[in-house]
C-alpha cells in the first residue's frame, strides 16, 4: 500500500519521448506496480497531470489510459501545490523558459536532455535551481541500459586492466520523408528549431564517458549535413539545416581515447543501434543496449596479417556473452524511480542540471571544433558551475565559452 502520492506535471506528454518513454513505460508502469518502494519498505504512488497545448490530444490520452488530470494551462498547474514535480519533455527550444517558471514555482524538476539550447543557458538553469534549493535531475537513460550496466560492472571489477580506448557507433538510416515517411520529427533536422545530431547526442556521450571512463578533456569533431533536403510531417520539402552525422574524438582524463560516430545517415550492420567497444590491457568488451560480450587477454586469438591467405579465425566465436543476471527494467523507468526516491526521501540521484550543463558544453565545444577544424579543450566545471582551468590550458570565462 502506498502511504503517499506525488503529483507530477508532465509537460510535452503527447510527444514521442513524453508519451512512450516517460508516460507509458515509466510513470504508468510505476502506477501499475503500486508506486516506488522507499528504503523503509513503504511505497510512494505517482499521479500524473498531462500538460500540452492541444486539449483534444490531452483528453484523448487521458481517456485512453484512464487518467483524471490534464490541462493546457501550465501556469495554473505550477501554482497548484498538489503537483510536486515538474517534468519536461518539450522540444529542446521550448524547454529553458518552462523550466525557469517551474524553478520560480519551487517545484522539483526532472527533464529530458539537452536542458537548454546553449551551455550558458544550461548553466544558468543549474545556478537558478541551486539558489532556489530545489531538487533537479536530467535524463541519463543510457546509463540505465542493461548493456551499460554490465559494462559498469566490468569497469568496477577491474576486468579491463588499464583501459586504452573506447569506440562507439550510434546510428541508423532516418528516412528522408519523400518515398518513405521519416521515423523522427522534422525539427531534429533544422538547427533553427533546436535540431542537430551534435546537440542531440553529445550530451548523452558526455554522461556515458564521464560516468564510466573519465571526464572529457578535449574534443575534435566533424559535424556534417549529409542529407540537405527532407520532407516534413505535412509532406512539405524543407532544407535540412542541421547536422545529421558527427564524427568525434574525445580525450578523457586518465589518458583514454574515445571515438564515437553518431549518424542518422548510416545503415546498420551491427547487433544494436548503439555499440561501444572498450579495449583494455587485460580484456575487451563490446556492449550495446542489451548485450555485452567480452574477450579476456588469455582468450585472445592471434591473427597474422597475410593478404594472400583467407582468414581462418571465426572472430565472432572468440567472444563470450555476459549472461543476464538481473531482470531488465526500462532505463527511463529505472531513473524515474531513483528521482522519485530523491524527492521523497532524499535518495541519491547525482545526474543534476550541472551534469546537463556539462553535456551541453561538450555539444558546444564539438560544434566549435567543427567550425575551427581544431581540437577544443573543455574547462572543468566546479560544483557551482564555475569553469576551473584544465591542466596546462587557460580556461575560458563562462561568457566566452
Ligand atoms: N533521452 C533520449 O534518448 C531522447 C531521445 C529523443 C529525444 N530526446 C529529447 O526529448 C525532447 C523531445 O523530443 P521528441 O522526439 O519527443 O519530440 P516531439 O516533437 O515528438 O515532442 C515534442 C513535444 O513538445 C511539444 N512542443 C513542440 N513545440 C512546442 C512549443 N513551442 N511550446 C510548447 N510545447 C511544444 C509538442 O507538442 C510535443 O508534445 C527533445 O528535447 C529531445 O532532445 C531525448
């Protein structure tokens, strides 16, 4: 039995992420399970308030899922004490304005990434939230994927020895929308509407890298618009102004090199839509959303380069699959549960607005590297968000960065 209920304002709940991942897979799944269990064994139940611009859509959603509360009036929702958490799944462009209102209203806030359209704005949100003393969190969903949880265990158990490098491949073909409808909203391909694969994916890569391997100290990136014309939801052709492929090299604290390709213009020839290979002195691993296979050094085959002979080694067969040892729960839901515990009983949830700002810093520095063609250093941010100099480099001021 739940002892209390937390009301959650879900803004942008009719969108792709808002509906599928946050409402259906997370909040409704938690409701169905009777709430989130706290450390004393009691449960806290959740009650969503659906918020958006189109009342008919919200009514239809509420009816479909048997929900009582929906509104198009965000200000009224924020002024109402029944709703303790404000959650934001709007298009990126609309996010910072809404979050500032929620901070002023004193709500705990949980949001999709990127938290804002620029690093300065993301940092401002972090400062405002800290000054207001409100709990704040940003989606770090990839860290909660079964494959990455297995990877974390490999790192923590010392499996790799000294980690040398990380290679990531993310992407798939996003249809242009002409002969086949596109599977992603068109705003993603217009930079003036907050689109672009760097601002979309580099915030993810930042938290994956900093939480598993080390802080990103520098980036070299090339961001390209491979497909420059696409067709939108209304069948209109538009100019794709945003980058749809990005090729990045990231140097991490401790000397690890990471390379990650992000692309909406590649056809998949791997087991999963994202895959990382990690090579260490004592072993290597290849992980995806779900899978994780390893090759320890004692089981490493000995290929010999000889272009005159066909390779005889079945490389796929030389890897060992790490078994599932726990029930996998949806990553968005797992993080939601942590954030709800953070609000209800001050449970740990380290992925705050400052972590979101660091993600946006990497996106900005990646784009700067593309523009200048140079490797770009990232200043280290102290806990209050002030850049502290990286070793051997002059840190830019916040205004310059
Ligand atoms: N964590 C992840 O893996 C992941 C994946 C995809 C997208 N995202 C992020 O989630 C957010 C939403 O992306 P999506 O793919 O669901 O987009 P979407 O276009 O499907 O949904 C966006 C929502 O915002 C609303 N909206 C649009 N313009 C608005 C405006 N001007 N004012 C108020 N509301 C507005 C829409 O009605 C809709 O509810 C983006 O910030 C994106 O970066 C995260």
